[in-house]
C-alpha cells in the first residue's frame, strides 16, 4: 500500500487501541458506520441543484470535507481489518470498469454497461 496510507492506517490503529475500540470494529460494524457517514455526506447535497453542488461556499466545503474524511477513514479501517490493499483493489476495479465501459461505447453516455 502507499506509504501515506500505511501511515494513516497505523494512526487509526493507534487511535482505536488507545480507546479500546477494537472490540467494536468488526467488519460489519465498520461497514455500517461507513454507510452512516456516506449518508451524512449525501445530506449536504440533498436539496442542491447540480450547479449549486459544483459551487460550494468555503463553509460548506469544510463541512463536506469532514464527512469525506469520515468515509475515507472507515474505508481504511475496514480494509485494514479485512487485509485488503485499498490501492490495489482500486486499480483492479479501474481495470475492470475499463473492460466493461470501453471508450467507444461509454463516451458521453450514462448507460450501464449491460445496456450498451
């Protein structure tokens, strides 16, 4: 994994260990917490127009940044607990998506690969 991600993962381990939270960090609980945090992220955009979502105030951007961090940290903890290399999983998924969504079919449309 990337050095920065390794360092951040270790910080998360140390943070949880100091608080004796490992007992609560089962994959199920981390996935549940991730879903809650993703919903909190979505809540910031709930009633915005497309244009508003692209032009955020600095205050709103800061609030969203905190929610993005929560989502990211739970993903790191989940991957750590399950022994998943997040960077490698992402690379594999990009390659898979490239095969499912070839440029000549996917460019400029939002159809699912099964609808091409």
